[in-house]
C-alpha cells in the first residue's frame, strides 16, 4: 500500500469513511513526452526491492540533440557542466505535478544557461514501489543525489523541495553534510503537507488529526527547524504573506534559525528569504507567478547564478 491507500476505509467520524486514490489520473508516468518535452523516464533501485521513477529534463543547450534519444544518452549529458536541480515534490504529488512542478520547471528552463532537472517519485508515490517513511523518502533523495554526482563532472547540484519535499530536502542536505560533503544550494518552498487534498476534505470533522496520525504512523515527520540548526549550505526560502495553510511567521522563523546557524558556525553561506505581499494574491501555491521579475526570470535562477559565480570549487 502507498500513503494514499493507507487512508482507504479509515473512519473519519462514526458515520463517514474516506477513500483515496493515486494521483494523477490518466497520466502514464513512463511516458513524460506526453506532457513535457525534452524529458526521459527511468527507474533507480534505491534499496533492495525498491524501484523509484525519475524524470530527467534537459537544459536548453541539449534540446536539439535529444530527439529519440535513450535514457543512457540523457545520463551522459549530465557531464556537460551545467547545474543540476533535484526536484522533490509534495505529499500528494508525483513527478508529474502540474499544479506546481511544471510551471516552476518551465520558468527555470527559460534561463539561457539552462539546468538539468531531475524529479523523482519517492517510494509509495506515483509508480514507485515500496511503502513511504521519513527514512525511506530521505534515502531515495540521497540515492538520486549520489547517482547524479557520480554521472556529472563537478556540476553544481541543488535540492529544490516543495511542500513535503522541503522536509526531504533538508533531511537529505543534513545527511550529505554529515557525510563530509558541502551542498552548494538548498531551496525550500515553505508550504504545508496537505496541499489540495487537504483543501478538499478539511471540512470533515477530525480529518486534520486523522491525516497527521497517519503521517506519524508511517514515520513521516520532517523537522525543518531542527535540520536548519545544523545545515550550513546556501539556502533560499520563498513564502507568501497570505499563505492560507502555513502561517507566514513560520517561514520567518526558519529564516532566523538559518541565519543563527550561519553565525554560530561562522560560515559565509548565502541565506535569503523572498517574501511576497498579500496584494499579489499568491497564497499557498502560486509563488511561481511572481510578476516583478524581468521576463519572468525566476528568483531561484538568479540565486543559483549567484552561488555558481561565487563558488570556488565543486563537491
């Protein structure tokens, strides 16, 4: 069973029962070309008996050469020296997550330099096998990170976490740091685990506590605040002041924790927080629509270039 199936026929009240189904509908995750150009699908065995699906989208510099190419050819392109973004999606998403991933991905790829973007479905999500747990999701992200590192040539590697993925990102970043490596960049969208599914069912009595109990039962917690007390990699936090699911002050708290950490360890890692005014109406899921960026050039791309330019070496 995956995390959605864990809710099947669980009592919401004495009279109500909920049934969840896997998302998305009518999408063949093995055929990314149906929804996204210049992208291939492949699978990695992150542990014995665990297979996770991954999409690899190419930077613009490789587009003309990519027609009818194999996953092996895509893998070889990781050695072209351009930065790599590992995208970690939210709790009810998949590597096809149209509500956030594709829009953000399209903005990132507008940059002339371009980036490789790899998005995986953790165990129990999409068509990946296994049962989700905090340790398992973190291990899947770490495996992909080390796989990318092995096949690239000193490329800048960045973790981009959205919703649940922000917890996966900080967990993985701390593990990488503990392994004696320095993660050059970690991005967090300060957003809630519940996403649109929570919006659909939160009016039901007891639903919020039910979902939290299931997350705990499957050992999925992710303490971003705890992770940021030891993480010394560059960090960017994006948060809208009118976020209706996660209070804005929580993003500020994470930012302050990270600043304190950099001071404590006397590092020069770049830490930034971009806040979006209530007047923009971005709320919980629309930060990618930021109209104040020239030609829709994403904040993340500018931040990445800053880190890239000032880097003196790669891990």
